[in-house]
């Protein structure tokens, strides 16, 4: 099957997606290095291997119009939502120019101006928040939807069941995207979860659900288009499961010793960036040299613009320490406006 | 100034705020068609409809999180958790999301929700329906905690909490919904910070909040009548933040302090007020401050044991008499 009939994406769109996905890959790899160099602190959860998920789904969404919310593995969802890569990296470096002024960190990237409603670090925490955002949309009559990206292991939290149930009974415009990378931290899914195919768990809530290949961005895009149409047309929630794999451990503190080399080799043959690259070369849309030049350009941008910006940005001032704890000068604290 | 019951005052605040702003909603178990376990939302379902008066499934963490998410888009949810014992299940969303989202987003998002819930020991409800959770929430940065001791406060605190941009936990009491009291006829917004001197006295300050204000007042009457001791009673309706100035001012007048709390003593209102007295006005003291707290036990079912587990006015009187060397 050639890509022409695999999806409705134009060649230009596919070339752009290739660049975006390669950028996301290189961005995350550079985060890894910066973490080793101790420029980035805390916990760092990286996305390589899963790029087709965020890119395929959000390519089908109205970025900046629809609301996006996710977990702590959030850098790439922010980037694809239009959040400035320099501000994301500066946040990771803990700088005041970061998305959250250095108060959030890797697990809490926010870009509310782009309707990227943030990364949250309690596994399963965003399930009800997404339903609530959808309730807010519904009450105000907009045609936005809320898209919630979470991993398979989040589905073992009560919030998964509570939120699917509420989303269905109130017919909320929310798309739950399950990035099934087969591991919950370091525990393989068949050891932690009674049902490996996560979409099957959703049938208990009478919500349409589907599982597709999460490594092929065109497949993801097509499935997401259908799902988003369903939600946007007032038909209530939808659950889309994307089968994928993360190359690195759960976080940087993870030795990644629980997986076999054979398994890793198998998945690396289905690398989402390489698959799209090879398809475009095969179709004659780009050459290998084009790809290499693209890669060089990306590496240059990351090093000379993004990393430099993060390095050179100032630390947050100490006055920021207690600035956002409570609302500033809220008159209702003191009995209302005088 | 009309008299109304505590539940009627809460219901009135809901009704006025919902009439004013179509984005004010209320949600919780049995609050709609059934009108609310304590009638705090009676008649609102018929008036505002199921989209705004939402009967939720029994999923406390889920619907609290849903309310928070909606608040990101400008909705002002008043979330009723039927009993604070069930609020333990929602602590994840209240603490991890509502209290922290403004901070960790660098000021981009906030969660202006109100969570109302009755706590306290009522009538033989047993260990899992008699929790007092104010001490949990007052320890969390980013939350406000208030606790009305009368219908006027119940009305005015909810009015202010709905409009405030911070998440506010309102700690009500199962035994107080039928209490009568005066509520202003005109709209009234009670401050979310501060304290109220509800009885003046020169000899000792009795600090209380919510139901324990009434135990303190009963004790103060007896102390005056039977022992000639004039107690000041301070109502700490705001528990987070606590009113440092009010605590200091009163203790600086009376030089003695007793804190009356319905909860177990450890890590609670009493220990926190004592710490503030230490920090603010230690040298004003004529005697070490004392707590009158619940016993450090899960609340028992048996009526006699249940009563023995929580403080009463007599215990407050005894504590004051001991402080004055009269017992």
C-alpha cells in the first residue's frame, strides 16, 4: 500500500510531519544529553519511539482550537500543540523564560495560549480533568473538543473508569488517546493488566473504541480523523488506542533492564520516523540527502537556538517563590470590592 | 435580618450565585433530583436544570477532577461531597491538581472551585462516617479552608468562595444544618480570611471553629456564671490561612489560651494555633496554652463512647479551671 491511499495527507503535509517528528526525536535526545550534563534536573520522561502518536492525532485536530492535556511525558505534545520549543527547553533548564517560568519542570509543561492544558504527574490524573474541560466546552457551546493523551498503565487507575463513565452519561466532547507502549514504569503490561488490548476495556462504558498501529503516522492520522469527527459532531466520547513503544526507560532513573534486546530490535524496525522517511524516499518525494540536510538543520537549530536560549536565560528571581500560590489581590478574600 | 437555618443559608447562596452567573454549577451525589442529603441544593434542579445541577455517580475523585477541569474554562463549580469521609477519595485531585495548578503552570491556569462537605461526629455514624478533615486541607499550600459556625457565615463564606479565584474547601458540619441564625437580607460576602471575636472577655481566650465555637460559648457562660472568669471566644472561621493577627491580639489581651477542636490533637488546628502563639506572643502568656481535643481514636459507634471521644463544654470549663489553679 502506498502512502497516497494510506491517508489523505498531502505530500507537503507528510514532508512537514517528517520534519516535525525528526525534530521531536532530536529534541528529546538532546534533553537526554542535557540531563546527563545535569543541566536538566528532576525526573525526565522521554518520547522517542512514540512520535507518530502525538503527531498523527494532533495533525487531525485543530491545534490551538482544540484543548490538549496529557501526562508527565509531555514535551512533544506541547511542541506539536504549537508551544515554543525554546520555552519548553528553558523550562527544562529551570529558567524564567520557560513555559512556566521554571516553576513546573519537565512533567509540568503548560501552554495555555495554545490550549495545551498541561502535563500532570499523577498517573491517571488528567482523565477527569479532560472530561471537565469537555464539560466547560459543552456548557459554552463551542465546537472545540478535548484530547487527552495517556499511557496504557493509567488505565489501571480508578480515574479511568470514573471518567469514561461520566464522559458517556453526559455525552462530553472528549477524545481519550491511549498510547499503549506495553509498560507501566518497568512492569510489562501482561504482568499488571488483565486485558492487554486496552480498547476492549472501554466496551463496558458503551463508548466507541478502536486500536490501530501507533507507529505509522498516516494510520494514526486517519484513525484520529474519524475519532475527532465523531466527537466534534456531538456524539460524545471516543477512545483511540495506539500500539507503540518507547525506546528509553520510563524515566531517566530507569535502568531499562526489564526488556529484551530482541524486543527492542523488533520495535526499532518499526521506527515511526524511519518508516515515514523510507516511504517518502520510495515515492520519490525526498532523497536521502534531503533527509540528511533536514537532520543537520534540526540539530543546528536545537544547538544554536534552543539550547543556547535555555543556557543564556536567567534563573527565576527569588520573588517568584510565593507568587502563584494564591490569587493576587483577590477582593473576594476580604468581603468583595470596596 | 431574617432568621434561617444553616442549610437554607447555603441554599440561598447557591441560588443567588447561580442566578447571577450561568457558569456557576453545582455537582455531587443526590444533589439534584433528590435535593441534597442536607437540602443545601433543594429546588435548584427544577430551577436550573440537569446541566447545571449535576447528580454525579459515586466517584468522588472523578467528579472533583471533572469540576477542576471545567474550572479551567471559566466554569465555577460548587462541588458537594456528601460527607468529608468521602473527600479522602478526592484528596488526589484537590491537593495534586486544584492546589498546585496555578503554581506549576507559572500562573497560566487556576482552579476556582468550591468543595463543600460536612465533617464531624454526628449521631452514631461510626468510624468511617465521623471524620474531621480540616486539618488535612489546612496543611496544603494553595488551598483556602473556611468553616462556618452559623448560618450567616455559611451563606457569606459560600458567596465569597464562589467568586474567589482560589480553590476553597468549606468544612460544614452534619449537626449544624438545622441550626437557626440571622442572615442579612441584603447580599453579604463574608471574608475568607480573619477571625471573629464572638464574646469579649479579659481572663482567657477560647479559640474554636465550626461546632467547637458553640462548646466554647457554653463553657464561657458557665465560667462567668459559676466561677467569675470572663472568657473571650474567638471564632476561627478561616483555617487556611489562620488569622495570625487575630490570635496575637486576643492572647495579648487575655494572656491565656485554650483551643477547642473536634479533631484528634496531633497536627491540627490546636497545635497550629499554639505554634502561632509561640511565634507571635509567647511573652504575653501567663500560662501554657492548652488544647481540648477529641480523643486519639477512631470514632466508636456506641453512643456513650462516641460522646466520650469528642470534647464538650464541661471539658473546656475544666481545662480553664486547671489553668487558673482552681481544679
